[in-house]
C-alpha cells in the first residue's frame, strides 16, 4: 500500500510531502487531505482541505463538520465525501455532469485511515458503511480517485486537517453538554 512518510521509498506519491510535486507533475488535478475524529461516545468531527493545480495558482479550500452517532470510521469516510462534495461545488460541476464524465479529473485522497485507503484502491472490500460507499460510487463516475495513506501527524497539511476534525468533534461535544445542562436533551 502506498504510504506517505519519511521512511518510504521515493515515488510520485511519497515525494509530495508538501503535495506540491503531485500537483506540478500533472498526475493529479486535485488533492484532498482528509481526517475524521470519533470516539466511543459516537460524537464525530471531520475535515478536508482541497489543493488544486489551477494556472492562477494553488487553490486551498477547507470543508468541515460534525455529527452525532458517528464513530471514527464514519467520520474518516465523511471527511472524504465532504471534500469531494466541496470540490463539485467549488467548480460548479453539477451544472454539467455529462461534460465532467468525459474529462474525468484525477483526484488524490490523503488519509491516515489505512483500511479506508485500501478499500478506495480496491485492495480491501467495501463492506462496512454501505451507505457511504454508495455515495462514493457516485463520485467515481466523475473522478479517477486514488488514495494514499499518511501516518498520523507526520505531514503538515494532515496535521492541520486533524486539528480541524478534532475541534469540530469537541464543538459538538461541548454543545451536547450545554444542551443536557439546560434540559434540552
């Protein structure tokens, strides 16, 4: 499995520790760096940062959120779907899906969830979270998606998205505590 860390052999993916080389070599049109945060309390947060290779310069777009009834695996996967959704919105591609199918963009997903990366790359099965895989399959009609595993907190951009996901989870957790104290839950 492809892994992005300082111990890996140099490849197209491992050379891009700051992701610029993966964009500049034109293999990928966009990189989505994702992370999810969950715990046994089923409060989850997620975040994604989109990097682009536009002629006007790199585009950075962030998307994030939180949800109840979400364990870590769902939070990680929701981060990916959130990034893909934001990418569609950022480029207004929903307005012309037939043209998007013709010119399928190359997307690199960067995640610290090794089993999810393996499933995206068709190494592992896609059994768990069938509802999320159904959504992912819709995006696969329009994008050529490849994923790479990055060890947690080893790449700066991933550290940032990890903080976003954790902060979103904590925001929802704090809100839940206030709601309980006020008698709303």
